[in-house]
């Protein structure tokens, strides 16, 4: 009987795996990430921006440009040089720097058109009537319908000391993001068309078409922008700080030039939490097309500082 029992136990032992005290293998369990800078993995929690990081993602954006120019050239005309008329309009002369302020607010309404309000003014010491040559409030709506951007609004021209020259106009701008055509990450030519109708004093049309291209150098904090445009007026009495007495039609002027923006945030390693600061510079050449229309052949430009938030 003992013999049979021993044979049974031996047979049972041969059919089982040998007993081991080694720990059994457990399935891998993902660990929570401890790297707060990593954005990979389903277990990584989003981190709030650190002090000095982040941007204004609210519904209102503010922009302010403060610049000095050697001349104030607007729509092909140098405002520092007037033309005497029988009506007694004065002539401006001088090379005093022109200080310009351009500020605006943009309201982000999501998929709806974005309203904006702005104010432009220039200060010219050589003006014998008023150093504030022009005050121009403007307003409008901007609507992006990819790949197009549509802008419409109005300008009001106020000339302190020359209230009889005040006028107003409606304007519209149409621009096209041509990266769709070139299969590029950014636009190549960004063609645009701009038209303004003076409905108040100088009934007529100002029209302009052009192209622009941005060359960003992110490692240096620099954005270089080239621009070329050409303007046509139709039945328009040109009037700025002086009077052109005729309602003219024809190709008026062209512009060739560039703009440069250098990020001070990049220079001083500042986050955009409190806004973006840039050094601005530009240089343009404006040329006359039709000698019978009021325009100037002039090289002009300036430098300034820009802030956006």
C-alpha cells in the first residue's frame, strides 16, 4: 500500500511545474508623467501659464503705434508740400519730422464679423495753421471667410483750423490668402484691393491694389514685409491739407517699399503675458503716374515703436 502511494505522488509531481519563490511577472502599468513641460501622453495634465508666459486671449485686442516720419505721405501726396491756389490756400514747406499716432481696438466675436474702432493723428511742427494737421477717426468690421478677408468701414477726416476741408468716406478692402493656390504654409503675395468713396465733400473714388509678403526670421525676432501697390482715382477731388480744385480720373501713383518689425520681447526674453512690443521701421518710394494728377515723387520712411495686447 505504501508502495502504491509513493508511486502516485511521484506521478503527480512529474505532471506539475516546479515550485519557485521568484515573483511572478505583472502587466505594465502606465505611470503618471512628472514632466510639467511635456504635452504628450493621456496622463499629462495641462499646466497653467507661468508668470511672463501666455497671451491676451480675451475678446478685445488693443494696438498702438508711435512713429516719427521724415514726411507724412498719404495716398501718394506729401502733406508737407502744399500748392498755392487762387483761393488763397497756403503752401507748406519744411523738413521737420512728422510724429504719427495710430491706435485701435478690435473686438473678437468668434465666427461673426469683428468690429474695430481706431484713431489716427499726425503732429507737424512746420504747419503754420495747426501742429495737429489731421485727426482721423475710423471704424469698421473685419470678417474672415477663408481664404478671403473682408473689411468695410469709414474714415472721418478732421483738419483742425481748416474745418471747411473736413470730409468723410466709406471704404472696403478685399484680400486673398493665396497659400491655397501655392500649397504653402503661409501666403506668398497676399493680393488685396481697396476702394474708398468720399460721400461728403469731394464726391469720387480712390482705388488701390497691391501685394505684400512677410519674411519672418523667428530665431532673430524679426519680420520683414515687402509691399507694392498702385492707385487709381475716378471723379475724385483730391483734398488733404490743401485743395486740388479739379475732379480728376486716372492712374495717380505707385508705392514700393518695405516694413520691418523687431520684437523687443525676443530681445529681452520677455513673455507676451503683458503684450507684444516691437521696434518698427519702414522706407517707401512713391512715384507719380499721371503728371496731371496730384502726387509726388518722394522717398520717405520712419521709425517707431508698436504695442499690441
